[in-house]
């Protein structure tokens, strides 16, 4: 049997970032204690994962930079980090399955992480034996003015003005309905991202098997004209048909998975969002699944 081809990506800790950018700072400052502790936990997790992969006879590639992962080149992508690291990796991955290891459980939620490092050996053995398989998670395809964007969104997408304090102006298109709106922006979320920002804004947590998109208008403008009706398209769910926006902003944007990808929207730009990008094949934590929303 050929050795399994593994792409390994490990998180750079905040402590290491401080060392690289501010080498003269006193990292022994007591205020850095939590940062140092998380760093040490991450280093131990990295070393353990590398040791387990070597012991399993895997052929491991550990790149210095994240690049597009061609389908078929690797049997598995192993990510050592937290949810942010998984999101960083996910936009470079197509059909290759992803197994995430929580590098610092004391400081990281690890919503997308299958296991902490001390359980990695057992999980890897089950995966390599075919006893455990990945779940497909819906991702958002983005098309702006007819041009597909190369990166899908796994968690969510925010349509908003480039300046956080500025009013977001757009036409929202849902099915045959359209509505011109002013607000603080619009969240559009997959099921995987429904427990994050959109939930904090008042949205519903969705079952991870749900392949719809959920949208929620943030702080919709209150129309003061006497007799004016409130906006009709404030929140809801859409299927494979997705939804669209026509920008009425000179400097708008689509923000994919938080800070990771920003797509400019000029006045008149049309963005179409659908849940039919290639799903991310992710090994999920035990018991992950159903939420109350949808």
C-alpha cells in the first residue's frame, strides 16, 4: 500500500507573530502570560501531530505558504490550529478532505476541529482505515458582474460599505422580489457559519446538513416618512437559487469569512451569491449536527 500523501499546515501562534514583528519587545512581560501559554500549547500540538504522521508512515508536505491545493495531489489536508486557521486553509481547498486538530483547546473554541492533538493518533488511524469519513459543508459561490470569484466562503459573507460607520446602500434581490435598502450591511451565512456572526446579529443556528443560505439585514434603516412600510426583505433562507445584490455604493465590498477576502463593489455592481460552490469535505467533531434554526 502506498504511503498516504498528507499536506500539513500549522498555525503561527500570536507569540510568534509578536516575535517576528516586534523583536525588541519584552515578551516576558506578565501581560503576555496567556499568549505564551497558548504558544507553548500550540508547539506541543504541532510536535505531536508531526510525530503521529511520521509514525503512520505518511508522506508529509509542509509548505511555507498557503497556495491552491489541486484536487488529487494529496489524500488529506491536516490543519493544526483553530477555526480561523481552518478558514484560511478552506479557501485554497477543493475536494481534498480536511482534518483539523485544535492546537490550543485552552484558548480556541475549535468548532471545525475534529480533535485536540492528544486524540489525533486514534482519529488518524480511523480515517486512514476508512472507518471515519468527512461531511460535506456547503460553501458560498460568489459572482460579481458575471465574473466568478476564485474563493468560496465557508462561514459567511458580509455585504457592506468599505467604511464601517458609513451607510450601506444596495438593492437586495430574493427570488422575484427586490427591495432598495439602507442599513449597516447584510450578513449571508451557510449552515456552518450560522452559529457565528449572524447568530450574534439575531439569526438562527442551522443544521449542518442544511445546504441553504440564511440572510439577515443589520440595523435596517427606519423609514420616517408617514405611512412608509418597514422593509419586507429583512431575513430569511434561500435555496440553490441564492440571492443577489446591486450596489448603490461608490465604495462597497463583499467580505468573505471575516477579514480573509475582500471583493470591491462599485456603484451598479451586481453580486450573485449561491450555495453551490464545491462543498468542503471536513471531518467534524463527534455530536456535531443539528441546530434549532431553519
